[in-house]
């Protein structure tokens, strides 16, 4: 798969996850919204930012931040 095809696949997945987030939010399924948000953060980091091959420290910091935010929002709500 070429780089441009990979980006198109990432984009299509992000659109699908965004639509799912809106639908889950409208249905009041907040846990699903948080899980979809974490999935989107992971896809952005590995797909668009291409940190898939970056050192583990960078990936851990970026993906860890998304998990921390999801956990904080989940605890607050």
C-alpha cells in the first residue's frame, strides 16, 4: 500500500470513528464515546503523524496523554 493510500484509509477510518462518536453521544453512550476518542487519538498518532516507527518513548507519551485525558473525563463524568 502506498503512502497516499494509507492516508486515505486513515482518513476514512477517522470519518467513521467521528460519525460513531456523534451517534454514540446522541444515544447517551458516554463510555463508547470515550473509547472511540481514544481510538481516534491512536489512529492519528500512528497513521497521520506516522509515529508507528518512532521510538517507544515518543509513542508512549503521545498515546499515554490520550489515555490520561479519557480516564480523567471518564472519572469526572
